[in-house]
């Protein structure tokens, strides 16, 4: 086993996107970053979020799963805000990278943060924008502003 590399049996060599595309991707070890990377890397991630069962972007979802998800999300958003404010005081500028429908960004704004979001999925971005949040669709737009804090909730695993 290579130094700093997990066991070969710990990670499958291929994974399938069962929810949206049905595509199969290889997982390749990247020595430089010491992490597995999806190959081929999708050029556009937005379509992978366009599914009615992807509850975090589906504000119309009903049923017990959606209700439980929203209840847990409310708890998580409050906890994340507490973590953020323990590191950086409110009233500063925040970029919520991968902001989805803007749940965290909206709560942060209510606590005096000057909030911006970045979201690649157009439908989720539209929901966030209906909350009067400034949400960019790509990194080039977001790079024009300086931030005191940047959050990435559920982003790196994608």
C-alpha cells in the first residue's frame, strides 16, 4: 500500500450515478492531492442536481422524508451558523459556496452577515434569488468580491 493512500479494498474502482444519469465513473487516486477523483470529471455539475428526489433543491417535496429533512436542516443551519460565528463575528462578508436554495445564506443574512452565494444549479439558484439573495452561477463572478468567510457545506464531496 502506498504511503498516505487508503486500502484498495476501501474504495470501489467505479461508481454509478443511480439517481440521474446512469453514468459510471472511475475513481482514480491522485497522488498530489492524496484523494480519489472522479474520472471523467463532468464539465457541468448542474444537471446532476435536477431530480425530484434531490430534496435539498426541491422546495415542493412532500411526505415524511421531506418533513424530516427540513426539520434536520433547520437544526443543521443553526449549528453551522454557530460554528461560523465562533470563528468570524457577524456583520462581515460571507460567500456560501454551493448555496443551493439559500437556506444557510438566508439565516446568516438575518444575523447581520453581508451574504453572497454561488450555485451552479439554475433551479436552486432561482429559489435563492427569490429570497433576495445575490447568487452567482460561476466562480468568475464570485471572484470579484473579497470575503471574510467562505462556507462550503456539502460541496467537497461533489
